[in-house]
C-alpha cells in the first residue's frame, strides 16, 4: 500500500509540476486572475458601498448569497456533530466529594441520584484539583477576549476581521472557560438549548435581513433598500447592512464552535471533559 | 515582499508538515499541526492577505488544535505509524 | 544562468506548493491511522488555499484596504496598486468551513473509537470482517 501510494503521489506531483510551466510568473500584476472582475471590485467598491476594506465588501455585499450558504454549512456541521455524538443516557457511575472533609464517594450502578445538598458536590471521574493560578488568570482574561471579539465583529468593514473571525474568537473564549474551570460551569452558564437557538438565530438574522430587503421592494440582500428604516445615516446604509449580517454570522459561528467542542470532549454526555 | 523571507517560511511549513505526518505520538501531531497552521498564517500575512491570515490564526492555530486535543483525549494517543 | 535563476524565482513557490500538496495526498493514501489521514486532508486543503492566495498576489501592491478614505488623498483608485481581493474572499470562507468539517470528522472518529476501540485501519478492517 505504501509503495502504491508513493507511485500515485509521484505521478500526480509530476503532472502538476509539468503544469506549473504554463502559469503566469509569481506576483505578476497582469496575470489573468487580476484582469477581469477583481479590477472592478477594487476600483468601484468604495464608491458603491462606502466600505474601505474590499474583502468585507465583496464578502458581505457582492457575494452575500455565497456567504449565506457558507453560514448554513457551518450550522449544518454543528447539527451533524450533535446528531452523531449526543447521548442522553444517564451515566451509571457517579463521584461525589464531601466538601468539608474531602472524602470522595463512588456511587456504582446509580439507582438513585444522591442529593446531598451543599455538602456534596458532583465531580469528574478524572478529577484534578483546579489550579488557583489558571482559574484566576482565565477569569481575568476571558472578558477581554470577548470584548476583543466584539471589536473584531464591529470593525469588520474598516480593518481585517469580520463575523467569522470574531465568532471564532468569542467561541474560543467559551472553550477557555470550559478548560480552565470544568465543563459543568460552561454548560450551566449557557445551556445546550440556548446554544442551538443561537446557532439558528445567527442564520436567521442573515436570512431575515435579506428578506427585509425584499419586502422593502429591492432584491435579496440589496442593503440600499433599507434606507427608510434607518433614517439618520443613509450615506453608509450598505456598511450598516453588512454589520447586521456580520453580527448574524458571528452569533452562528460562536454557538457552533461551542457545540462542536462540548460534544467532542464529553462524547455527547455534556457532563465532564478536559 | 522579500523572497528570502517567503522561502524561509515555506521551508518551515514543509518541515512542520512532514514532522506532523511522521511522528508517532498523536499529541505531538496536534502541536506540530498547530505550528504548521501558524507558519501558514505568517505566509499569508507576508503575501498581504491579512483577512485570511487573521482567520487562520484564530481558526487553524487556535480552535482546530483544541478540537484535535479534545478528540485525542476521547480516543487513543498512540499510533502505529 | 540568469535565465535559470529568473525562472526559479518566478516559479519556486508553485513547486513548493505542489510538494506540500503531495505530502497531504500521501498521508491520506498511505497512513494507517484515521487521525493521521485527517491531518493529511487538512494539509492538502491548506496547500490549495495557499495556491489560490498566491494567485492574487501582485508585486509592488498593497493590502486590499483602501487608503486615505477620510483624508485628503482621494483621487482615482488604480487596481494595480491593490492586491486582488477575490481569492481572499473565497478562501476566507473556505477556512472556516474547513474547521467545521474538521469538527465533524473528529466526531466521526470519536464514534468509530467508541464502537471498535481502535482507530487503526487494518485493525478496523479485521473487526469488520469478523462479523
């Protein structure tokens, strides 16, 4: 198998290397890819949309339909993870710790769930004492990460960034919470149902803005038609429309990242993880 | 852009890719793959694709490494090749 | 001699991308462990993304963010001064979708491990033929 694979790879590589001979030189300003539509995008994007970052302008306005389905793909990935891994069965073994003394109880084949009030706390099977330094540092760090994520989403049209990046950063702050404390803390803060609702809500915000544009008499995702709804800043109406859909993308991506992480790390049981 | 920087970073990328494939410990693979993603992000920043570099730094080097480690935590760490 | 050097400088990037792509393809074909195959898939993916981004690069051009929007610069914008933004847009979404598919692939790997207690391809084939 290894030898066969090597032959296949060598052949494919040789053909591709032969093909590179016909490519334009690297960094050539007159290569075919830079001559047709991208010229129009660069020269007209600022006039038409008032957004200086051309990448965001193309992503959210000229090719907004494409981006909507990319968001739908991400939502579907979260759904697929949930359907593949989610396990609703109760776990047989349970571990409880008596807080004042530190004695650990191991409940096997749990007929009934121990209700010890505040004295007993539920704990993970592979329990490690949580480190004070890590907990404190993460508790201080997480709000700043989240504010930075919001900044990235809000400034997507002036500087690098946007809904995808901001959403991933916000999602990683949630994952950091789950790693530094434990998975229970995250699941208690944001329940599974809310994560699902957020993931769907993000896609719906995107779709809804497109539909509102249609109701106002324009085409799907034609933000210029939103002007009567936002009377104070009609000059930058396209930038505001883009901000709206970036927020939708950000919410969807945040929720999906958290869903995928929680399901993988707890094998779908949402009780204990890294 | 100066082509020596490009060449050096590309060499690092290829080294990281080969190491991530060859090494026999999956946790080491995860970390090498994160390093690979970060080098790739550097390469894109050098080429002027700042948006793509930003995405790769947050997605490839950040979240996908975490998913990787989470999956290794739930499966096995050793591998035969 | 200078011709050869010019050819190498103009094309060496593409050759290295092809090498990277082949590393990924080899890992997908020949490696035994499923997670190693996934790493190969991701390397292949990033190599293709790298190729697209390098198509958009222009010499002596700047980032695709227009300068002096509020300042006095103004004037006409020339396409030759800015890097081609179109590949960036397409690849940006491709990266985020790639992490989502990577998550689904990891979920499948966890599922396979739960059921067969292994991720090695030959052992998996053995377990499957037992039944």
